[in-house]
C-alpha cells in the first residue's frame, strides 16, 4: 500500500508540471489567444466577411471626407468670408452619414459583391486623387459650386454680405452649412454616376478572374 502511494507521486508531479507549462505567459497558446482577441477588437465579422471596427471606420471616413472636402472648404472660405463653423459642421454631418451607411450596409448582400466592392474603392480613390491634384480638384469643385449657387438661387452679393441678406449670425452659419451640405450632395451624385459607369467594367473584370 505504501509503495503504491509512492509510485503515484511522480504522476501527480507530472500533471502539475503540465499545468504550469500551460499557465506560463511565455508559452505560445496565450499569445495565439491574445492575437485573436486583438484581431476581433480591431474588426467585425459579418456573414464570414471581415469589416473594420467602429473606431477604424470613423477614422477612415474622416480621412476620406476631409481630403475630398478640402478644395470646397478653401473655396467656401474665400467666397463666404471665412465662416468655417458652418462648413465644418456640414462636413461632420456627412462623415456621420458615411459611417452610419457603412455600418448599416454591412448586412446587405450587395455589399459583399466583389464587383461592387472594387467599384466603391475605385470611385472614392478617384475622388481623393482629384482632390489632391491641383488645380483639378479646385476646378471640379468650382463647377459643382456654381451649379449649387444656381440651384440655391444665390448671387455674389448675398455671399459677400450674408448678414444683410439673412439678418443674423445664426442664419449666416446656416447659409454656410446649407451651401456646403448641398455641394456635397451634388458631388456624391457625380460619384454615383461615375460608379454606375465603372461598375460594368469591374463586373467583367471580376467574372474573368473567377473564370480562371
């Protein structure tokens, strides 16, 4: 009986040693688990597709909208006597729309279509490039800005003296906000048309890749 108890001791030591190895912070198992947790924290998986996390989505659309709105912001600053608060508020509004649309559309099957994904990336990449290249971005925003002024029925005097036209500083803020917001709508309509033109070509490209 005593010898049998002594022979059982090495087995208990082996088991406890194995647990110590598994609990070792330098063992590979916790590192793999930490990597998985970090990946889950920085992304969201919906129907097998991985999307950026909320803070990365906000950062991405802030950068995209900020670059795209830079030429319009410079033009608005010059034409509207530097009323930046209204323009910034309109830009932040569109960032919120893009973030909300991004999060909602992740549950739509069309969002997981390869041709649509490639088209969206190309369209917004085109917009960013045109905004960065001077003076292409300025000319594009000037053209849409003139269209915006005609549609809003505003002339140069109203822009140079908005207080006398609208009567108050708050109305001056809303003038800048409305002009920037309406201009962004026109630009997004142009992007939609550009995307519809590009979509068939990316569909052909995607089908050719899948056929190989």
